[in-house]
């Protein structure tokens, strides 16, 4: 599962203390979604892998035994910071073998995945009865090491201020420097919501599953926002199921097995590019498909860019495909206009990205091959509703619409989103204990900043 690959954004600000503005008065999402789905057979899927980024940011893949790589002498070099028995490959990855013991505690089991910044392996904690953990091992390269330290700072603060994991952000178990390799230990989790979708023929999640996953995501991200932190890289790959076990039924019409997730509890991961309000804000953030218009237009960004990303994610969970499938800025903007309407003139006037516009409008030729692609593959947002007569479906798209407002100041906040009809079943009132739950939230919460 894609486990917290650090962002290339480098930040060096020191930790600073801030007062915590408590999360509002809504109750925690209930555990899982009970479905009337009756499987014809049952299969367990509890593997822990590393999902590749669709943008191609990750290279490599899991191996059958996880550790079967063979290396020539020319590929190996000893770290300048390590003894003769610790060897890195040419890319800076630590070389290890099954049964190796790291830090006199973690026994290597297998490789779960590989990415630009390092590898994730399954280990057994021999000091805790062979408890299984996921250990991220960062390359022995200075810039990756420093980026990992910044992510560790965020994870330590999250753990300090939310020790019980109430706000659904992944919990760091431990970190250590292993001969120049920053290592971070996490609980073993399930597949990402994207990997599960991909492995299930991109079959969309049910409306109740979309609701529960989305509510939890908003709950976790709002915790960050209330504490002046923006995640900046929200996407389905960074939302992991706690347990991705599933049931299977056969679809005779499509002649294939289809999976139904048993429990939709999730955790939010990857805080490598998370940015506090007082820190330097990189010009470009977010993975392309989930990037807000103010980021593309380089107009500055804050917490609302996360809300935009969540709107795109909710659409993808519902339909099974990406809302903005493009790798080009101007085409991305053209897709936005096709789906959401014309960009506001005030944004066009304010941006310095003049090359995208002409006479106050997007400079886009609808007769070109790219124009034809956008015209044929994009339609108004409301036309993607599969059951327009169903109130839940209409409510979902109304909330997505509110999250995809062009102007960040007009975009719904996550605090406001909790009161939207789509999340009505999770709303609390004075009568059902909402106030008491809110007070308990405040008692358990503290300031989180650096």
C-alpha cells in the first residue's frame, strides 16, 4: 500500500507552539458499513503493498518473495556512515535479507513496495512477540533523509496531540536512524482505497461506502485544518483501509468475481508534504488530478486546496474513475470549465499565468485534438449521477459541487461539510449527546503545530 512517501518539498522551519482550536461537535464515524450484499464465496485480502502513483512517480514493484533481488558488485557501495556489513545499492537503498535484524529489534520478513524515496518492508518486532509492522526505510541520500526528518516532526506532533488515533491519521510507532537510513515504523494496514478499486476492476464503491470513507476523510483532514496544517497531497492512494478483507460474489453478466470490502474504516497517511500556515508554501503542491485551480494558476493556497482534493476523491470513489484525467495545465483548466463552468473573471485577472488566457478567457481551441478529447470525455458534473432520483446520490453531488467551487473563499469548509445532508446520519444534536461528544473531543485534543 502506498505508505507515506515523503514529499520533495523541503521545509526547515523549527517547531513552534500554537493553541489548539478544538474540532467541532460531531461524533466519530461508526465502524464499517453493514451491507445487504450476499457473497457466493469469501476470500481474505490482507496483504500490505505499495501502490504505484498513476503519475508515474513510483518505480519498481513488489517481488514474489519480496527479497529476491540479485546485485552485481558494481551496483553496491558501502555507506559512508556505516560499518562494513551494511551495504547500499547504487540508488541508495539499504540491502537486506530475510531474517536480518535491524536495530536489534525488527526482523525482516519481506519487501512490501518500493518508491522514489525508499522501500517499505514487513518486519516482526521481536521485542513484542513478533508483532507485524510496516517499516519504511528511506534511501541513504541527504535530501531524502532531511525530508524524512520533517515528516517525522509532523508525525510526532500528531501522535503527541492525538495519542489514541481518534482523528484517523496514521500513527508512527517509532523512528530511528539506521546507518544513514531514516526508518519509520507503522502499524500494518490494508490496501489503499485506490488499490482496492484497481484490483476490483474499478468497480465503484456503494453510496454508503462512499459516505463513510468520505466522512472519515473529512474528519481526519479537519483535525489538521483546525490546527493550521494543510495536507497538500490528498488522493485515494493516501487513504488506507485499516483492514482490506473482502467478500466475493460472481457477476454472471460480466463473467467475473467482484469484491465487496467488509469494513470501510480508514486511516490517512503521507504527511511528507504537510505544511503549517506559518511555513513556506511551495508554489505547486498536490498530485495533478487532485490539484486545485488556485494552485495551477499559482495564486497561493491554503486549507481550501485540500477540500478541492477531497471533492475529486469523492467523485472517484463514486464513479470508479478520475474526474480530471490529464497531465497538462491548460487541458486541466479546460476540463474544469467543461465540468464546472467558466472560470471566474476575477481569478483570470489576478493570475500571472497569462499564457493560459486570451482576452479574459481560457485560450483553448475546442476544434483541436485536445479540444475534442475534452469535449468527448467530460460533461457537466450533474450528468455523472447514476441515480438522479435517489436523494443520497443528489446530496453527494451537491456536496462535491460545494467542494469544487473555483474561488477558495467560496469553497465549503470541512466544518461546514459535516452539516451537509449527505452526512446527516453522522450529525449529532444536543438530544443525542452531540454536545457531550464534542466536549470529550476537546478534552482529548491539544494544540498541534511546529
